[in-house]
C-alpha cells in the first residue's frame, strides 16, 4: 500500500489521469465520427498505420527531451486534435494522424519517464498495474458521459469542451513540473535495448489489437455513440482489481513468466473467438473475455521489460520506437485484409502472436539474465 500511495502523489500519476479523463471523454468516438463522415473500416485502420509509422520516424530524430517543455507541447497538441474535429475538414484525417505521432514523442515518452521515476524490480508490476488502472476506472464513467454530450448537443460541443478542458493540464504542467533535460541518443539506446526489441515489437502489435482493431471492427456491431459509450464503460469495469492483485503477487514471487504463459494462451483463445461473433451480445461476451485476460497481463508485459533494463528516458524512447514499429507492421497487414473484408485472417494473425509471445519472453529472458 505504501508504494501505491507514493506513486499516486507522483506528478506523473496526475498528468496521466488528467489526460485519460479528457481523451476518454473527447476522443473515444473518433472512429464512429469518421465512419459517419464516410470513411470505411480499412481507412480507419489506415489512420493508425499512418500514425504509428510517423511516430516511429519522429522518435528516431529526437535525442534530447526537455521534460516540462515536451509535456506542455504534448498537451497543446491534444488541444489541436480536438480543434481539428471541431472544425472538421477533408484534411482532418491526415492532420490527426500527424498529431497522434507527435503526441507519442512529446507527451508519452516524458510522461512515462515521470510516472516510473521511482520504480524498481520488486514494484515494477504493481506500478504498472496502477498505470493501467487509471484508464480502466476512468472509462467506466467518461465515455458514457461523452456519449450523453453527443446525444444531447452534438459532436461540436464534445470537441469544444475537450479542447477547453485540456488547458487545465497544460497550465498545471507549467506550474508543477520542473524543467529537466534528458539526453537519449538513438543508436546507443537501440543497442542497449537488445534482447527486448522483438518482444516489444510483438507487444506493440497486441496492444493495438485491443486499442485499434477491436474498436474499428466493433463498428460492425455498435452503431451509435450510446453503444460505443456502453462498450467502453463495460471494458473499464472488467478485471481492474484482479490485475492489481496479480501484479502484486507477481512482484512478490518474481514468477512473471509462469503467469504470462497462462494469460497468453487464454488471450489467443479469446482472439480466435472473435471469428465466430455474429451479434452485438456475442461481441460483448468475447470482448469481456479478451479484456479480462488483456488487463491481467498488461502490467506483467510492461514489468518484463522494466525488470531487465535501466528505466530511463532512453528506455522509454526505445520502447515506444519498437512498440510503434510492431503496431505499424501488423496494422498495415490488417488494413489490407480489412480492405478485402477478410477479417478471419486478422484474428488468426493476432492469435498467433499471442501464442508466440510467452515462448519468446522465456527464450530472451534466459539470455538477458
């Protein structure tokens, strides 16, 4: 309990929470909004391909991170993202992909460094579970609230309110976060990340199965903002407490690989289960199963990397680089399959990744230790 208290007092926890509050409120409905503007499902997957490809490129060319300045810029880009949809045009799709890529560099890398400053091997999974707990708890309330705003007043109000509220974390960052300059040369960091690159590549692929593929494919079953709000709230309510308990036990026993094998076998089964979904309620059941497993395993996946590497800015830079290369690669294949409306091979691809992941972790772990 003591480590949770100290973590919650961390500025990283504050700015993660504020961002998740606003992004889950204002940006949860972007796929539905774009679909209503005439974009097909494969084009929505392409949005994430563009964003992750650009993020990978941008990360390669930024080697000095000014923590406060970058966080301020990152929150400013969130404001611009909301304004893009408030004043929607034909260029919004591409500009939004660009902003998402920049937010990886200017927000997520400094934020992760700030959040995990004081973590250590015996608390890695517990701190990671708190990290994922934030979005899980917030999504119980905020997406339905966003859906209510859209239903009552329309998307313009949703995006306008979101842009205005993002000024709060932008101001607090300027007031509360001291400036700090961290250097992270790309090539040196790339070499230091040896042993974790392939693991992180696959982790990134799986991360965006839940973060991009499911929300987009789900539009075949979820037709209104109310459906989307309920779906996201439902996801947030599942497995949060179990994830905290499992993470704490994992820190105490340091037997992460044993838990990962069970979790990823179940994850592969749940991913394959989407092949047989035909109705909205079947969708909710399978999504619930997948989300329980994904939520339980997420802190352990992050802890695996943190256990064997120095957790500095270079670590977070290289982790984001490998995550986004993995995301871009599998999403590009998924976009092609979505274009041809071949959804079964998409689930088979991600199911195979889930099966391979724990075996790769065991192999790599022996070399790293």
